[in-house]
């Protein structure tokens, strides 16, 4: 089925799209083999296309860039970033863990081939080295050409770029990083392994003693079962501190995005709770077995399904990640050219609506 039709791009839930194509294998989100349902069934999001700039299949996925909300990056039919609102996602996923850590010198980014997370991480003068693991070189090359505002830091001398499987990279790097940021797509197909307990165990082991982990944590409106599982089953048992934050991403389904933040010391962002509350809960549950602290945050991203994005924040030690270890002044916000994140919003992102809190208490 052509997602570009009469000058419009339409983003369907992968399971709905497979049904419309009359294909037998309906794409469902999974965590450790457990089916968590469709991504955002029964919903669709459309953008008017001014011009198709790039469309090609890489060795791993379908890559599309078109002009609409600025330039828009789409992977396998799902919007990853638009120039209009990308900063709301990038700043929350990066700065929640970066400011939770008192002195982040060595940072690992898994995924993030568009360069946005790298750009935000390098705004911190404490950073001495950033390692990025991106499996798809085409995403990096396309972003350099069509998303210059996001990919502007690939030439940094602080960057060590590894084009390969982040899962394999983690197996060979223990106790190396102060902060790890995992910027993955939804848990469908190849990305399913990045939402399982074995992956979070590798993340924990790659962090140093006081390390902090941040992971996109789906939308509470859509993925609460997955978030619950990651938070309580995977993160909480191995991190002393686990938090969940939520922020706005207008171009994502439901308009929200969640972030799970974990800390190896007692200090902590995931999908949208409107769409994936069961998935989020699943993620939170297993992370509580892996990390001393697991928390969930959220923010708004208008072009993401449901308009929100969640973040799972995990810590190996018992630090309070809901409070930034380094607080920004107004001048600091200006100097870092931040358009979404600030120290007050850092703490506010972890204040969750009652329907999510009720699920957390039941775990």
C-alpha cells in the first residue's frame, strides 16, 4: 500500500497497515516474545507532502524524506523526526539523563542516526567522548544531507562512530559509560530485542558505578503494558532508581512520548502512555529487577502518535533522577540553545496523571 497518496503521507499503525495489505503476518509490538498489541491501532496521522526528497530501501529498512513540517524523516512508514518539533524529543531524551548525572564525561548513544541526540549531548562541556552505535549507515548519510540542523555534530572530534549492532557492541564494553541513551524505534521486528530484559542487563553492565540510562519509553495512552513490564520486570530489579517522564512531541501518535530513566546510583525518561500503557508497564516491571532506581517521564511531541512521548530513566545507584544534579540558569538555557528542556521541566516531566500512577501502584 502506497503511504504517499495524492500529495499526502499517511502514517498507519503497522498492524493496521498489514491488514489493509491483506498480508498474513500482522506486525505486533513484542517484549521478550510477549505480544503487546498494535502500535496505535485504529488511528492514522497525515501530513501534506510538498516534495519527496529521498526514498530508498537500505539493507535494514525503508527510508523516506519529504518536505512538509520542514523536512520529515520516515523509517518503515513511521515518522522518526520532523524539523518542526524534533527538539522536543531530542532535548528530553538527552538532557534528562545528562543533567541527572553530576559529571557525564563518557556517553554512549545507541541508535540516533539522525544526529539529534548527539547534538544535544555535545552541548554539555563536561563530555569528553561520545560513542554512537547506529546500525544503518544510510540513515546517517541521509540525515547529513537533508537534516543539517540535527546532523550538525557528526564531525565532532569527541565522536566515536560505530556502524553496527548496538546489542553486540554492549557485550564487549563493560563499566565504560557515565550515561547511555538508547534511541530506538518501536519494538516491532528487529527492534524487538531492544525492549527485552537481556538488553537492559547489557545496558546496566556497560554503565559505570554511578551511571544513568535513558530510553525512549513509548506512549502511556498506547503502550502501558509494555511500559509496565520494562519498568517493573526489567529495570527495577537491577537499578536502584527508575523513573518515567512524559513530554509533548506533536508529530508522534497521541502527541506524547514517554522516557524511562534509570540510575546505577540513587538518582532518573518511553512510549506514549495514551497508546501503550500496558507495554510501558511491562518495560518498567522488568527494569525494576535490573536497576536500583526506575522512573518514567513524558513530554509532548505533536507529530508522534497521540502527541506524547515517554522516557524510561534508570540508575544503577540510588540517586533521585527527578531532580537535576546540575541546574540550569536562564543564561545557561540560552547558551545551550535549548528550545524545550529546562530544569523546572526536568522535574515536572515525572509528574504523572492519575491513571498512570494507579498502574504503577498495582505493580
